[in-house]
């Protein structure tokens, strides 16, 4: 059920279909309280019966709800139309302040309202504070174009129809009392946010068991499910995203008068701290510019040997490079090749350099077909498979390596060793061209 109208201070609900049968008009306790107020107020029971028949027959048109008043056009059996109004007392500003305070005191109250339910405890708390949220005897004041001085069949039919609306949305009642849903929720959220930043009151007490949670039997105090449901509404809005600094922060100096623990190298720790700050800064800049997606920047699950290559690719001081080579079990020459591969494609490129894999028959067939169609007739270089997933160009110091992701990597021979020559490409001809001028092979 949704209403339409003129802003938050008025909602208009389309005419409801007929409700034939003998079932009750309302299924909620607050709907029944609404009808009880009508039935206790009306002096003529026959008028109420006629009103129920009008409502069941679908004689009530669109219902307009605004502070202090509900309105609809109700038709008699002969088609005569009457404008009918029922007036409800609006709450004063002071009364609304009291009601808002009661609602904010319990997340459960707000959770129930958000779930389109009227929480009984809110009604009880309001009554204890002198506020009758639901109408009582004499609170539904009729006005009708038929000029009846008491509730007539037309105003009674309107009240019966409104009971069906209240079943679906208790905010209809709150609008009659003077606050639209959007305004009310905004005011509740403002008070909740203000309360969240206010200093806590210290009463020196707690629960009966000393945990701070009344009735708790020990351990961490908990919250009810309805309070957890309402917590998203109660929390103040998130602050604006931070502005990334222009550069990463400086690593702290660990050169102190205190002797380090055995095996701890302060200079090496300073290097690692600076690397961490640089990576964090880069991730922050990318996250703020990409809506938070940094998945392409994070090398997940690196081994120590792989991370050593990543660190060396940043061109640290020579003594750091020497420690990284020794720590990863590589010679300086091996680390230089690994660093070169990393700069072309990270961990994937490093795997192509240092690991051999053998495609299965199906993958080999796909690779052969891709190599055959990559060049025009007469332009294809002579490629000899060199084991695994490597093809060497005959008559040239060049090689193509196929990665497990289907991309081709170019290699050149230098100093008797194969070295990465460029980034990967899905097209083997394009990959090889990054290592040689056009027509060189």
C-alpha cells in the first residue's frame, strides 16, 4: 500500500476494493483500537452498521490523510456522493517532543515502526507520559455533507476504510497526529545522532549481575534482534571520504641509543615500513578514485620469494637488493631477471620466468592453432617448440612463452640466458613484435 499526495504533510490513498463477507475490517490490534474509538463514540448503532455495509461495498473513494483530518467522498446506493471528514486532534509541539524522546529511548520502537508495526510499548509509554497516541471515546469528530450531527453512514464508512489503511501502515495515524513519515524519521535520526555523540551519563550502576545489562546472566551484554535491526537507522551518517595525502608518510627513524634485539636490523625495518607506507598510500589514492575497488592492485598470497622480487623491483639500495637475493635463494643475476619480469607483469610474469608447465593436449592444440593464425601467409616465423609451453624462433634469439592464463610473453636471449622482453599479449604475433622490429623474424 502506498500513498500519493502533496508532500510529506498529505497522503492520498486510492480507493480500496470491496471487502465482501463477514470477516473483520482490521487484523491488527491498533486497527481494532481505532474502530473501538468509533464504536464507543457513535450514538446510533444502526448508522455504524450502514457504514460497514458502505465500506464493504467499495463506496468509499480515495482517502486523503493530513494532520488533524481524513477525507473521502462516500456514495450512497443511489449514487449520491457526500464529502465526509473525520477530525483527529493534532499533537502540540511539546507533545511531539515528548513522543520523539520516548521513541528514541528504545531502538525497538523505531524498528517496529520501520517494519510498519505499532509497538505496544510505545503506546503504553506515551500513555504514561500523558499522550494518547491512539484515539479514544470522542476523539473521532465527524463532518459530513449530508449534514448529520453525529457519525452517519458516510463518516462511519470512512473510519472503517481507514482501519484497513492503518493495518498496513501505522504512519497514517502519526500523520493524523501531525507528523509525516519523512519528517518524523528525520527528526528521530537527528535525535539519535545527537545522543550518539553526547557524553554518557554515569550512574555508577549496572545490571543486577554487574555487567551493565539488566537481567543479564553473565558474559557480554546483548541486544534484541529488533534493536539490531534498527541500529542502521539510529547510527549517524558516515563522514565524507577522506582526502588522500599528496605523498605517503615518512617512515619512523629507528636509529636510537637503544641496542636492537639480536637478529633485528633497524635499517631493514625502516625500509619495510617505508614500503608499507608507499603501498598504503597507493591503495588509498586508487580506492578514492575508483569507488573502493583496489582488487587489481593487491598481489594476494605472495610467497616470501615472490615478495622479495616485488621489493627489489622498487630499486632499493644495493645492500637491500643483496639481502633480498640471499633471502630468496637467488643469485644477483637471477634476482635481476626476476625483477625485470615483475616490472612487466607482477607475479604472473615471474611464474612464466621461473616455472615450467606443460599444457595438456587440448591446450597445446589451441596454442598451435593460435600460432598458425597469428601471422599472414609467408610472414609467420619458424617456431620450434622447446618443451613445456615455450616456442623458440628459428634463426633468431627470440622465444614465446605461453602463460597458464592464455597470454603470450616475449623473451630474448642475452648473455646466454633467456630474459623477459616485454609485457604479455593475447596475440602471439603482437607479443613477439615487442621484442623485434617488424620483419626481423
